[in-house]
C-alpha cells in the first residue's frame, strides 16, 4: 500500500510503500507530485492505494538533492532501518537450488 507520496528538497519525488511491518522508501524518482498524486508516464499512485508485487511504481529520476540519476531505496522494519544489501543477499541465498550430493 502507498503510505506516503513525497516531494521535498532532499528525497525529491518519492514514495513510501508499506508491506506489513516493512516500509520501502524510494527517493529521487522521475515524474511529479500534484495534490498527493504521483505520476510518471503511465504510473499514477496516491496515498492509500494498493500495489501488487512486481507492479511498476515509478521511474529513476534526478529529483531532490542528488548529482545524477539514480534510485535511493531504503527499508525499515517496525520503524528500524535495515541494510537493503543484507536483505537482497538473504533473498538470493533463499532462491539458490541446493546441489545434489551426487554431483548432478
């Protein structure tokens, strides 16, 4: 669910997406915010709107305090910041197929 639509001088254009106790914060997006509605190309999102896994939620941009186009992604769990790199490593490890003990 879209918890917040952001438009400030630091994050720039951004979104906070809530999934249970997790918050995903995306900053420096392309597009614009107008009256609490984020729009970028075909994407239109507003606070309280449900989003599904794999759904396009935005585009990399150059908004806020940044020196080049990129996406800033942060994660919080129950209000505590997490290291997204550790989360991605754990996800990749969980998807690995175990090797057969027979070498095939």
